[in-house]
C-alpha cells in the first residue's frame, strides 16, 4: 500500500517493533480499570497493580502509599522501557524516538521558567520535571543535534532565552509554550514526511490530530483575554485537518459555541463536540483523549512503521494519567467521580 517497507524494515526495526508490541500487551484492560475503580485505599490499588507489569516497581514501597509515589514509579517503568528501546535503536529510528521526548522538554522548560518567576526553589522544580524531558548535564537537549528541534543550537529554545524578565508573565509564558509546541510539531511532521511510507502516512494523521486539538484548546483558553486574532493564528500549526480554513474560523471565535459550530463542519470533530451540550467545555479534554486513544490503537493494526513507538508512549502516558486520577479520587474519598476522567484504552 505504501511501498516496499516489508522487504527491508525488519533488518533494523523488526526486533524493536516486536519489543514495543510486547510492551503494548501489558497495558491495563477495561477489566483492570473496573477493579481499580472499586478499590477503597491506595494499598488496594498497589495490590491489584502487583499482578501487572507495574508489580516490580511497586513491590518495595512501604505503606501508607501516596499518589505521587505511585505515579512516580509508574513513570519510571515508562522511562526504563523508553531507554531500552533507544539503546537498541539505529538511525533513523533513534532520532524518531528522541522526537517523542521533545514535548516533555518543552513542558520542563515552561515549568522551570514559571517556577523561577514565582521564586520557587530550583531543586524542587527539577524534582517535578518529567524524566523523559531532562536536559543533559552539558546544557544542551538530550540527544539533540544541531539544526534539529531541541539541538544545542536550536533557535526554538534560544527564543525563550531571548525573553527578558519583564516579558515573563503568566500569559506570555503560555504563548511561549504554544510557540515552542508549534515549532516542535511542525518539525516532527517534516521529519516523518522525509521518512516516507507507512510511517509518514500514519504519523501525519496522528500529528495532525494533535495540532488540531492544540488549535482548539488555544482558541478556547484565549477567549476573553487580550490575545488578538492575529496572535492566535501565529500559535496554530501550519498543517492538520483544520489548516488553513479551520484556523481562519477559530481565530475569530469569541465563545465556545462559535468554536463548536466551526468544528462541526469537520466530521471527525463533529462526533467529539456532539457529546457536549451547548456552552459546555469541561468534558472536551476527555473527548479528545478518547478519540486520540482510538487513533493510537489503530496504528498497531499495521506493521513495518515507526508510528507504533509513538502510539505506545502516548498510550502508556494516558494509562499513567488514568492511574493518577483513580488514586487521587480514592485518596480524597471522591469515588463517585472516579469514572469522570478515566479513558479506557482497550
């Protein structure tokens, strides 16, 4: 369908594709989530998870268990799996895997800048940073190359350094975050297109969905702020289903219902917005996550492409968000809300 990947893919990528599909089989099922939602304490959650792939990471944790500890150990498992795959990968898969972490690098930069602005302790901020987005000790981005996003000489991160302290308020920091994400997504999309074949086709769809979701979120979050229409458009990625005509409509939206009417012209997003009543946006994030999970799972239905690595990392991150939400609901005795933000993967 896409070319002759089947002839040569397994020479360098076959082993790691088998590894990531094995990791994927360890994701929690709907039955696991139903059992977790019935737990009364965090120790009950730990006991259930001991029978899953998380067992070795939680077995030595003493009681009482805290939500932060649970999430930290689950994230450690993801980091170990990522490092194992990266150590085994050759070009261009190793660069593809590095691109997956650049989003976490952006979040870490924004976290540190925001914390420094509010005079938070630097060491405390570093502890909150995502381990997949840590910079190396030399000051450059882990694994980055000159000329690539995240490289030591990357103009994207240099634009952050160029901002003065007077420029840094909460709104400008969010503009900075979205500007960096736009550059990252466009760069990642170009890289995937260069790879060609099934990887380019599947990743184009996944990244386009991510770009469109960010465009919608930017629009909703900027309603009622001093951000102008032109400023909004500058933050939208230059690809995706909404590019360019959908972006023109989003840029002039002044309330959630206008956003909804604009999105209903696009069938994939009409289904998402149809789940919400007019004027409501609280459940939009969950609806987007559910749609993303469906698309990520579909990427495993085809072989001989790199999108399965991106899909697995995103699915595991969604699983960790699910576990964090369930744990918080149990810890705060809010079990009636436990299903509000859980996105079932299988």
